[in-house]
C-alpha cells in the first residue's frame, strides 16, 4: 500500500528525532590534543641539532648531540609592554641560509678564524597579529638563538627564555655579581645548586656532552643577562639587569643566547661567542698589538703610581725582558700624596709624557689606568683620550663600571668607539665579560670579569675551573705571575703559578710580580721572557673542570707553550701531547726541593708525558720540533 505524502513526512520526522536522541545519549569522543609542531635545524657535519617546537602556542628549543640530549625542551619568548611573545603563537614561515665567514682577530685562542653555521629564521605571530622572528644558528661547536621584533611593541618587560638541563647534568657555575668575580663551584647536578642568580658563563656536563651557556653581541640596545635558578630545579631562566625594562624605540634585535656544546676539548677551544658577533668596526687595526706587560700595581702599589723614578725602573726591567708594555695603575693623575683627588692641572703637571718618551726610547709602550667616571661625560672623555693619544700612550685600563644595565652598556658603546678613534687599546676592569666584544672591537685586549691574582679568596679549584668557563668566552685579565703574593692558592707551587701565564689567555698578559721575585726564579724569568704576543692555536691536552686543566697554545714561531694546574694532593699526571706527528723536545718546568727545575724530554706527538706536581700545584712546559743535537727550545 502506498504511503501518503503527509504520513511519510510524519515518519521521517519521528525517525530524525529518535536518531538525534540516540546520538545525544552516546558519550562524546574526546579530541586528542594536537601534537606540537616542531622543526629541526641542522648545522655543518658534526654539529648538534636544534629543535624548535610550538607546543600549544608556546615556543621551545631542544638541543641534541649524537642522538643524546644536551638541552631539554626549554622555554623561548619575551614579553613587551604591548605583546606577549611567549604563548599563543602561530607559526607563519621559515627561511634558511648558510654562513661561511673567515676573519682574523689579534687576541684569543687563535688569530685566524673560520665560522661555519646554518641559520634558520622562524616567523611567528600573536593572535593580535604582532610578529616575532626567532633567529637560530647551529655550528659544529654550538647552538644560538635571538629574537627579532620587526615592529615597535614598546619596551621589553622580561624574557621567557630559559635553559632546562637533563636531570643528571653536573654543573660548574658561579653566583652572579655585577663585576663577575665570584668563584665557580662544582655541583653534582644542575638541580642541586642553591636557589639564586648565576652568571651567563655556566658549564654543565650532560649525556650529550658539555654545554656552556653564554651570550653574544650585547650592546646598549639591551642589558646584560644572568641566570635565575629555583631550588631543586634543572631549569635556569634568563633575567635582565635589575629586572629593569629594556627601552626600545622601533624594531629590536636582542643579543644571542648561546649553548656552546661538544666534548670538553670542543667547548674549551670554541670561539663560538666571537663567531656570532658582528664583524670588526675598525677598518685599519694595524696599531692593535697584543703582548705581555709588566703590571706595577701588585709590584709597587700606590707609591709606584705617583713616582716617575719607580716607573722608569719598571720600564727598564720590562725592556730587559723584551716585554712590549708597562702598565701604570692608579695614582698617576692624583695630587701628590692624595689618592682620591684629581689634580685639576693634570694635563700640564703630569710626568706621564716624560715616562712615555723614556719608555718609547727603550721599545716599551705605556698603558695607564683610568676610573670610568672620568669618561662618562662626552666632552671630558674626549679631553682625556685625545691627550693620552697626543702623549703617545698605547692603551687604557678602565675600571669600576660594575654594572650591566642598558645605560652602562650604552656607555661601553661610546667608550669603545672613542678609544678606537684615538688608537688606544683597552683593558676593562670591574667590568662585564667579553660576549663577542673582541671581534667587533679588536682593540679590546682583555677584560677582568674574574677574581684575579690580586684577590685573596681564590682556591686551587677555582684556578682549574676558569679555563672551562670564564676564559672560554674571551680574554681574561687574571694577572698571573705574582710569585711574591702569600695569598695565592698555589703558593707552594711556583711551577703552577708560571703555568697560569699560558693556561689563561689575555691579549695583554699583565704579569703581576716584582722584579725581585722574577730574579729570584731564573727559570720562571727565562720562560716569561719568551711569551709571544699572541697565539695561533689552542688545544686542551687534559682536564676536569674544577680539578685539573692542561692547555697548549701555539706561538707564531711554531713552538707550543703548555700550562697546567691541579687541585688536590701531590701526584704524577699523564699529559697526552696533541701537538702533531714527529719528534718533539718538551722542556718541563716543575717544582723541585730547592726551586724550579727544567727538564728536557724527547717524545713523539701523541705520546703521553708524565709530569710530577705538588699539592694544589701545576707546571709549565715549552715544546719545539726535535732534531739531532737540539737540547733546548730557547730562541
């Protein structure tokens, strides 16, 4: 029987209602959360791998090396007055390029550098359409990232950047202070370190290799950063100076956040923070000449700073040693007998021009100390720097900045430009740490940013931590060689003190001993007389951060200078000689019962040399190509 149209409509309506009821009664299927979107960045052969991910709108970075984790997924992003670039982001695109650069630099671990990196730019936007670019670079020795804000989004309020280490990572880190001088401490894990702030030169040992967290390309567009750590956490956040907002006008490019990674030799020998920095801003740097200096502060103190006769005697001693520089510290521009009053007629009353002429006749250049406050006003800065240039002074040691605020970093920008204009080499004390500065401004010979020889709280463990932390990222003015100081941790090891002159790299190696202390140690004096003006190569021979370190540095004439330091009991140490194939003559300088002992050894490259060291001691050595009849490496 045929169904009437009206009846058919009623039936269909009832069926639809029943179906809807049945469907509503069924439990709803839960939607699985979307998997994080992720993108790999691979560098040249042998590089670590960086993974950028967007997890529910939040960006992260992971670093792996040889399939093992160096850095767990770590937060990225920053917050400005107008936008939050740490969450609710959408990926809008990616572009890649390869970087191959060659450059030379007068200071550091080697003069000739090659930088090979892969760069990827990831573009993100917020729900409101604000744009953030994440720039990443991957090199054989590290991973780095920075933020680029193409538009004006107001001042930066904070960074969300952080570094999350694997739970088993060991740490060698130091508490943060404006002068960067606090000691490094070794902890069994990243989480075990006490709550607090730590400096951006933090070393961790992971299953994927060592990782040194640092930064590069810091200018007055930003402020210096440090790490913040909560108790029992493997995460170290990035905080800015005093939590002050970063003043921004227009677009912004932040400094690089870097992870130098690899085996211990790769990290120690790395130039990654320099490689990331902008190219030199000095067109002709032929006037920039590194070299050893006789530093007179620990040798003669304030009295020497106000005595022309004493300074001439120091010049004479430097000339006899063939050291190219003598450094005159505080006191030279103060009123005689007063130590905090500047002579208003310093330009006409100073004996400095006479000392400069006297030293120049003997082949010695003069560097002078200045308190940074003399150089804060642009007009005063020009007066001081132009006068020193006219007198013939070669360099300035500028002290007591003691801040990494944006305002102080702007001062660094101005001071660097003006000292370069007046052909004055620079040593910064009471300062920030290098952060790539020496590539951009190659007249920066060295920076303090370390508790050096003049401090009384150093330990043997600190001496063995510095080659793997502070000195990795740039020149370090530790001022070794103060044999007369009763406070040095290796006071029973003159050989260990001698080795520091090589173990620590500094464009101006300020030697802090008295002439009498050098004359009483002829083997040390002989060694220091041969220090070159710079290094062609640097190699880690052996080491364990905070416990031991032996580095070899190659001089331009092909000889290798070797320095070692060890914390702990007296021992015989085995040193692999990674110097090259063939036979080598290695002259070791060690501690004997009545003074320093020099001993020759003929070995093959790659052999292991056994060297005796006293408790909390070390050694120095000089290696040269051996041939029949050769008995010394002296030149």
